[in-house]
């Protein structure tokens, strides 16, 4: 069986919703799963989607709702991988915790359609590009909002999705998610990093916390996350920087320090490598979208 990566998302009880606009040369994340639900709006791109036991083509305008722990990944068409291509993959990704509004959704009749939607998403749900103009508009705008406004827009998206009768389940009815994984140790490691990634967490420190020697820890960590410890920390810091750029009026030098980078030049290089933009360009791009 091909290894399936357990992706760890930066979502907490105090911030149960992660929303971002993406703009890549092509999709790169391998087959993976995570406990959180995920909505993927593909504004621009064509390629192949792998969800559960289904392999199908996707096109611009498609929307996917991926259930908790459901293996999935998107593969851009070959033309996007060409060095000469100027095509981009763009859209919106919304990730939210499995326990989001758990009591209300499971006990109040007002949420029965959303409850059914979540149950269906265990096999993945596909919304065709022409299914709802309102849904597309909401997905276009939500990454530009924050606080309660963003939360209200998210609930409106779930409501709209739950009322679209033309939605299609992706995996077949006989699909059984047999993904087996041991998360006890890695959960503790990721939880520790979530609290400390903006300071200098050394390899010796995190290896000691995991009760492993550094070389064994590096092998273990990459096998569970698909990334080296160093790159994982950098990705967390860049993700935090992207969030701050959208939410705060902060100088780039202050941003660099706040996100845990030792020098401004290193921060700028890492940010551009991860996003394709320098921080100021990224902020302008988001605001103009």
C-alpha cells in the first residue's frame, strides 16, 4: 500500500477555522489525510483528483468537501509542470476542526441538513462548477474576511452546500476507509511545536521531548509528516506570517521577528520560496484579489 501522509493542520480550539487563498504553479501535496474537514474551491486549474477510492478529472470551478481522515490529493495536468508554462492553480481552501459546533449540529434540528452534509463527506462530496453561483461568490470572498464576518460567511457556505441537491458523493458506496495510523507520539510532538514554533526550538530539544535521539527523531518525524523538522517549522512560521499579513498592519521587519526568524533576509527568502512572493507582494495580491 502506498504511504498516506497524516497532515497536521494549524487549527486550535481558539481558532477552529483556517481560510486561505492559494496561488501555486501546480499542486504538490502528496496523498494525505487529516482529522479536519476541508473545502477546496478550484478557481483556476485542471487535473486529476484522488479521493477515497475514486480517481476523476477536475476542472476550474469545481468545489470539493473532504471529510475527516479521508485520503485525498490533487494532481495538476502535465502542462502546469512545464518550465515554460505561465498557468497557475488558484482558489480557496477552508479547513475546520472535526468538532466544529459539534453539539449544535448534532442536537438542533436547524442544522439537520449540515449534519447530513458532514456524514456524506466521509466519502467526499463534489459540487460541479455550475451548481451554485452563490456558493462560488461566498468562496471567492471569504479569504478576505476575518473574525465573526468570516465565521458567518463560513456558516452561509455550509448552508448553501447542504441545500444543493445536485451534489455528488465521490467515493463509491462500498468504500471503507481503512487508513491505520498511530498518532499518540506525533500528536504530542505537533502540539508542542504548535505552542513553540515562533521561538528557536532546536533539534536536540524536540528529540529529547520525544524521548528519541536526534537522528531517529528526524527519520520518524519525516515518515509521519512528509517533511524534515526544519522545513516543517519554516512552513508553520510562513503560514503564521501569511495570516498576520492579512490581519495586522505590521512592518516586514516586525513580522520577521514575531514569526521566529533570526534575520530579515532569511525571512524574505523563505517566504518567497514558500509562496512565490516577497511579503509585500503577497499582501498586495491578497488585497487586490
